[in-house]
């Protein structure tokens, strides 16, 4: 009679010791700081929307009103009267100028950045260096020459073209695009597209543009916001007629200029809301791409 050996039981694997949760004061302090910063950033926007619905005499009340009022329609009518019923036209002027400025800047700067990044031609380094040198020139220095060119040679003074044509291929945009394309696009990808029979412009539209969307969004937001808030340029180029005025100039007109003597603050805040809403919409839709563009290259693979 054969006896089978008894199976030895398999010992259970020892459980790892539980780690005691430690109170991370630094992390909590960071979250508190971020929460306070977010609160302080959002409060002015909230008060702006709230006070735009209040009568003028209640806007500066003490203690301040923290909830919406019933003077929205009244302030809207006052805003239309203060702009001679041209507020929507002025909104369109700002939107038209900012959109054309953004689209043309993205096209020409990305095209130039692609050329500087992926092509070799005579004088490339000197030309790119010259573009970088122009970034050192203060913008204020160019105001008088720009006005003289627009007034004496092109005869464009008083037209929207004076605000979006000069910045179509700016040095900052070309530099930003060139640096991003160099770091994000390998030349082997461009060579592979050429071997597949793609034209040079086809490579730009089908290969380059889809891969540089984050930096396009970043430059687009910067350009749109800068063009939308361009008060000095519109003032110098004499867009002072009600039909050609942009929102920054119209807002200055409503507030009574530098003195603010006869300012209707209900109408003023309504105009401020009209001015801010497109910027908020643009940033909300492009925020993810903007963050991706700004942080690209921050983490090494």
C-alpha cells in the first residue's frame, strides 16, 4: 500500500504594512492659495455682470449689492442711446478687425515659421536674425511712421485695414511658430510626405497645420485679445466715427473721456459686459489647446 505525501499548504503572502496617512500641510496650503487666487480672479467678473443689471445710483452703494437687479433693459437702452444706436455696429467692427487680424496672422506666421524651420535657403540665418532684431524695437516708436504710411501713401486712415493689415506677419508670431515646428515636427515626416507625392503647400496644410494646433490656438488667443483691446491703434488711425468706431473707443466715449464727469455707469458696465463676453467665449473654447501649447516641451520624453 502506497502512501501519498501530504501536500504542504502554501503560505499566504504577507500583507504589506499599512502606511499611516500623513497630513501634508504643504499640499493643503497650496490648494488654499489656489482657491483664494481663483476667488479673487472671479469676483470682479461676477460683480461686473451683477452691477450691469443695477441702476446707476445703486452701483456704488455701501454695502455693495451682490445680486442681480432689474435694470438690465434700462441700462441696455441707455447704452444704445449713448452710442447713437451704433453699439452693435461697433461690436461688429471690433469682431471683424480681431477676426481678420487673427486669421491672417496665423496663416502668414505659420507659413513663415514652417519655411524657417524646414527649408534651407541662402541668407536664412541673417533674415531670421533680422526678424528677431525687430522685436527689440518698442511699439511706440512705430506709431508715427505707421500713421504717415497709412495717411500719405496708402490713404487708409479711418478704415479698419489700418489695424489688421500691418500685423499680418509679425516677428513674435514667426519666431513662436518656427520654434514650435522645429521641436514638434521631425524633418523625416516632411520627407515622407514628399515621397508620397504631396506638394509643398499640401504638406503645410495636411501635415503641418494639424500637428501645430496647440501653438496656433495660443497665438490665436494672444492675437485676438490684443486686437480686440487695441485702443491706441484705433485712436491713432482715427476710427472716431460712430460707424467705424471699435468697442474700446466707444467705451471711452460713454464714460465721458478722461474726466468721467457725465458717465452713466449702468450703460458703461453694460458696454463692458458686451466687450468682455467674446473674450471669455474664445478662452473657454481654446483653453485646452492654449495650455497644451504653453506646456509643450516642459516634460522630456
